[in-house]
């Protein structure tokens, strides 16, 4: 077996895996099919720095500790105090500063656990009422990107709700520059450790083991010829929007009617938009049988509420659709442990946001990458403990 570890994919998972392997003394070669690193951590170039995927971090897990120990977190941004006055919910077609009472009772019910084998809507409706169950499922669709989050495992949705709406202490962190800035620091660290990074290097045959395949699950399925590499994911449309600043604009808006979401990028990180302008990202999950054009119309109606009069103030915008690339979601009867395993046998390992590791999206990518690195290092007679 080769003493070189091959990493396929230069996104968050691939870079973390490469660093972990190189820190332990392995020779690492990373192949990235595109001309730039980042995967869904990429962003548009200035002056409007809009992210391909998520842009917030949760500082309450092993992934954050790993970054912090290596000085990779970077500078943190904070929204101004007045932003709290522009946060709220879309409820019954209007902006509301407060969620329904049943929703508050739900997220404050810290001692209750939820079953894996029941759907969230049915389980929550029995305890908190139909309206609260529906509102909660839509509010947390910002994480699932699914138009019917209520159909998912009660345990899966319950954990997300408590993580986002009732954390102890508050765990959200805004890193200046977002994922794209983190990708840059990870790439610098990898190169310092001697990782060979080959751009425009598309791998079309199963790599020589030991290897870590850190791509989207669909790409891993094609590369490895393994039809079992499938899992449920979300489907949504997105709108990145820059406008001339207006005091009426919302900072953050959870859509309890239809599962959409709105957040301002620039309030906590003014570097992502020109002076006097605000940069937002909004998304809307696509319903079963619905076309992207219809979903975009619903998204525009949410934008009308979150950013009043936006059409007359637009300075830059872009739209996108994401299907099967919004992270893993678990149906009743399944947990993260049932997702495609990191270890595939014969010295091949998976990393990414839809494999068997805990967390949300980017956290799953990092946690699976560290597990994959451990397996690959063992295959060449090394250990992460040596780092």
C-alpha cells in the first residue's frame, strides 16, 4: 500500500482531512477539479462577497475546537445592537417580532427528548398543538432546506430546534469573510505542512488507496461506482441581494409560513458590501412537484416583507438552485449513524456533509474529515495522536 494519502476534493472536508493527515507526518496530495479551492465554501469576488453555502459557525463542538487550536478561526464579527430590533418571524403573511406562544413553550422545553422513529409534525402536534408544530418545522427549514421538515425524524428536528433557538450559551459566530476566508486559511495551513495541492485535477478513476474522497455524495457515487452512496437532502432556491441601505430592512427573518429564511451578511461584516449598501441572502425550499420558477416567486414575496421596496434599491443580485447538495436530513427511523459510512473498505474513506458523522452541514464535513484522516493514517502506520 502506498505511503502517500490521496485526497479528492478541495472543499472544507478535503482541506481539513489533508491538514490532519499532514500534521501526523503523512505525505498528502490533494486533487481539486476546479481552478480554485473551496467547494461550497467559495464566495463571489468583491465588492459583493456572497457565499455559495452557509456563512455562520457554531462554536459548541469539536469542529470549532479544532479550528481554534490551530488559530484558523480568524476575526469575528458582531452585528450592531440595533440589529436585534430588526429580527423576527414571518407569520400569517406578516412580519412578527414574536413567534407563537406554542413555539416558545416548545423550544424552552429543554428536558424533553424526541423519538427517532416518529415524524416531527405528528409528535410535536400532540404535545404543543398543530400550529406550533407547523411553525417550528418551517422555522428550522433554514437548516434542512426541506419544504416539509415536519415529515423528518422527530429526534433529528428536535435537536436542530434546540441547537438554533435555545442554545446554552448562544453558539452562533460570524467569522469575517465567512467560509471563503476560512478556506483561505486552511489552504495556507495545508501548504505550510507540505500538502501537494493540484488544481484543475479531475480524478475520474478510483484513486490508489489510502484515499479520502471529499466530494459531494453524487460525485463519490460515480467515482467509486458505489450505488449505495445516497442520502436524503434538501432542495431550495436562493437569492443573494445587495441594496442601498434602508432602516426598514430586516436583519434576520425566520419564515414560519413557508420555510424560507432571510439574513443580512453585511451587518456583522461590512467588508462584504460597499459602503452604504446591505447584502442579504434569502432561501426558500422547493415543494414537491413545484418548479424552481414558482419557488422563486414565493421567495420574492418573502423578500418583499424582509426588504421593503427592494426592487427600487437593487445594486447587485444573483439567483441559484440547490438540490441534493444542502446537507443530510434524516427520515423517521434513521439517525446520522445510518448515513453512508466514512470507511468504505480497501483503504478508501468518505468525507462530506452527507456521511455518517454528527453535526450540521459544515460540521459534518469537518467531523467526517477528521475520522477519515484517522483511518487513512492508520492505513499508513501513523496516528493523529502524533500531530
